[in-house]
């Protein structure tokens, strides 16, 4: 089941068991890392974009369920990369197609970071960044997704002491939010290019 489905039980033991099962299956197939859990706090307007991959709208519930899923992956000796840091804020645009720019205030961004902070305290292996531009996040600069923002992301990571984990991003050659913000064509590079 999805993390949101597991969260509906209210029992973190199920989230840990789900992580353990997924991790065991991954290990059996020869994998050692999972880009999970989706640790974001989801809003009503984002249900179509994030679906049931997040544990839900409550930051504490999302934190508890994501941490338990991570612990299950860890039980199975699978590295865990939580995503999409720091969340999508109130963005409703899908970054696969457009650059989401949000004026979400900094206190709201930091409230929605609760699952990521909780995972860091549990010693998560890493975080995957969101392809969202947070216009109010200092230092103010050009509208770029946080995933490639050389000013805002490092400042946020430093402010919250999150620099001691692996940081990754994805889809740089296919994510239109990234391509358009860098002034490139929205046509992805052919797979032979990389």
C-alpha cells in the first residue's frame, strides 16, 4: 500500500513493516538504495501531483510515518533517500511540465520541513531536492528550482544543520522545470547524450 494508505491506520509499526518488505524485495533484486520515503506534507491541491505517496497533511504524522518507513528500509540494509526536500510548499504545478514558483512564507516552508528534520535526527542517508522555486526563501535571486539553486539550497541546508547527509536530485535532463529555468529548450536531451 501507499504511505498515505499505511498512515490511515495510525500505526507506525505498519509503516516500518512496509519499509522492511520493500527493502527485502529490493535487496533480493540486488538494489541497495531507495529514493523513499516521500516525506512531504501534502495539501488538498497537491493530491493529484503527489498522489498517495506522502503520509498526508499533518506534519507530525508525515514525520512519524516517513521515519518508520525509513527504519524498515534500514532493517533490510537499504539506504534511504527521502524526497522531495523541503516539500512542494503550496505549489500546484507539476515540475515535470512547468516550473512551480511559490510565494509560500518561510515559516510555512520550515513547518513543512518537520518530516525531513525528524528523518535527519534518525540519521537518514540522504535527501532528494524538490524542483520548486521558493521565491520568499532567502537569499532572493533568480527563479530557479531549489534543486539547482546554488544560493537558496545551501543556505537552507546550513541553517538547519543538514549538510552531513547525501544530497541528490533527479531528472535534470527531462524535468521541464529545470530545463526552462536554465534557458534550455523544453525538449529533453536524447538518452544517447548521457
